[in-house]
């Protein structure tokens, strides 16, 4: 049995920011499933969108975000995030983040990206996420009130209802988490007054993704199993431009390349985006991904191309040093030739439903970053609004905790939580049992629940997924836990939840395009798709 005042699960920008802001009020234990820098934040290339210049305005940023979200954004949340954004970006500078400065000593060199009507993306060339992660980790490692535990994988949340056989006041309360120590392979019981999910996204549910290997939807699956509401999981954002090279894994070509003048062309060298959207190459990600998908299906080509070779070579090398070096490593000189690209699963716009303070529908359980559904993104996230959302909501959750800490501790009381029981579980001897199911799920999701969907395919994939889920359930109870088995269970749960959400939305909106229902239906579906285990009474967990 281990105890923490606050247990933060995940070491990306949301978790690190939150930990730094509450560490003078309480002691924080931050666990991360691999190394502390193995996060989606670390891979983020673009930057943080915020109103940071005199030629931009709050109203423009709000309008761009609302337009991108295709009618499902919560305007209160959008305004809150946009208005608080500039202060949070400058706070990152105070934490030591070295954003690129503009010419003539301007505070920021602001980039342009698809869907934006002004230059507003603060960046550190094309390594913005890595720079933010570096600066925040440095601060965290210097703080004596923050303990960071690597190689600790959360399995399930501890709940008052299970410990006591009932929940207080009809609402359940989170008491911490069961955690698999990957070094000892033992399950540790971590109790905490407040638990914070900062586990990132679920791109590994799909066969092709820009996400790191850690993105297996752990927080989303744990929260659903714990009875928290989850919402809008049908809105999986496919980034339009992932580097197409069979030797390169998950390498993203930043939105900023199109923002700086990059043009999408087909195998004949023809620009094509104007045929699919009036905004052309600077359309929002949902429109560009569908345009590329349609172009590839029409021609039978394996990819399309993103061409920025018409720009001065020195500018391209300086603005995109990582993209230039990586493509060059694989034989593509982006200053002279176009980059082969394809869409790939990139970002979950839905997630665990939270209020404006990051609180879930389970008491003392917060969710921040990509794992959360705040209402900011609606049906499609605007480029570079993700890091913005993470730092704004980390700040707001920290304000809530600091204000309520004495009440939280005072109401907590001692609750006896049982340690993890292995029963008669034995070691798994054939890992093919896991790898085969993992591969099956990811291929089914890519082929049946991708960029363009059909009702018949959604019904078929639910039927095909059923026996796989039953087999995984048997594995989970029959065998001693391994990291692969824990992650397999989570991607299975998340896959089913995405399919169920997609099946309920019988319209086309944002990232959810249904061939059977090609029009947007505001009368019936201008609302969130919400699932909750206790209320649904269906599905596997």
C-alpha cells in the first residue's frame, strides 16, 4: 500500500503543469508508464495557438475554433480557453520554454496553420513539444514535493463504492489506482486524495497513427470502467500529413508546412485541395484528410505529396530542421522534391467528460489534456489548440484543488482498500495470444471505422469485435498481468466505445463522415454523444 496526496497519471504537458502548480500545497506522486519524456507532448511539432499579436483578436480565435468544431464546441469553454491562453503561454516562457522570437526582437515568431485566420502559433521551430517537455521536466525534477515514478502503468482506479460496498451521497469517489510496476511486475495499490488522469490519447487503436506507442487509451478506458461519463468518441482526428515511408514510424509532417506555403499535389503533380474545399490547402484537418482520402481512392495511389520545394531552401531548413533532417535520412530532400504523405490517426477530440475545472463525474477524479472532453474541440480540433487546452485546464484544475484542498482532505477519511488479488492466474507463455488480438483490433478499426464510415461497416465491426473482446476478457482473468495485456484490454474497451459512439451519430459532422448520412443534422444531433457504464448497461469492460 502506497499513499500520495495527489496521484498524477501521465507526464505530458498537462500532468507536469498541474504538478508544478499544486506542489506547494500538497505532495504529488507522478507516475508514467515508460520514461518520463515518452509522451505525445514530446512529439508535438506545431506549437501553442494563442492571441499574441496586435493584428489578432480573441474574437478571431474564438470564431476559428467554433468553425473548426462544426457546431459542437461549447462557446463558454472556447472563450474561457482563448481568453486565458496568452497568459498561460507567457507562463511557459517563465518556466523556461524557449519559443522562437520574431524579427526585430518581437516577443514571438508566430506561425500560420490550417483553419486559422491569423498568425498565432507560438513555436520552437518544429520541436515545440520537446522544448516544452524539457523545460517543465527540469522544473519538476528540481521540486522536492514532486515524486516521479517511471515504468509504472496504471491498471484501474480505486473506487469508494467497491471499498465500502456503497458510495457517499449517490456519487462515487476515486481513491487512487492499482498500478503495475514494470520493473518488479508487481501490482501496487496507490491511495490518493485526488487522482488526475493525464494519460493522453488512443491513436494505437488504429493501424496507422502519428502517436507514440504509449497512446493506448488507458485513462479513457479506466475512467469508463470506473463509471465516469465519456463523450464524443466518434470524433477521431486523422492528421492529413503523416510521412509515407515504410521504414519511418509515426513521423508527422507538421500543419505548419502548409501554413508556410506547402501545397498538396497528387501523383501527377496537380494541386487538388481546391476541388474539395474552398479554403484549399489551409482548410481544417477534417476537410483536408477527407480530400486526401478521396484523391487516393480515385487514383488508386498509395499516397499524395506535400510540396514546399518552391520556397527558399535556407528558409525551409531553418523553419523545419527536424522534418528536413528526418526526410533527408529517408532519401527525400524537401527543399527539392515533394514529401509523400498519407492521413493517420492523430488526436481524440472526445474523451472523459469534464467541467470547466477539469472535474469528471466521479468525485476527486480530474482529467486533463487529450484524455479529457472539455467542449473546446467539438467535432474537430483546430490545429495547435491541444497544447493550449492542456495548459489552461491544468491551471484551472490547480486553482480548484488549491482552493478546495482542506475540504477534500477533511471529507476524505480513512477507507480500507483491498490489495490487487491474482487468484489462480498464471504466467502467459504465448504472447501471440496478445499480439494477434492487438493486430486484429487495429486493422478492424482502420478498415471499418476510419476517415469515411458506413452504417453497415459499423454493424459488421461490432459483430467481429465481439469474440475478440470475450477472448481478451478471458486472458485478463486467467493470466498474470503484463504491460501488453493491460494495454490490450484498454484498446479493446476504447475501440468498442468509439464504434458505439459512431453508430449513434447518424449524420456527418466534423471528423465523423457517414456515407449513409452525408448532411449535418442540427435538429437531432447538435449534442454530445455521452456514454456511461452504469447507465448504458451494454458493452464490455
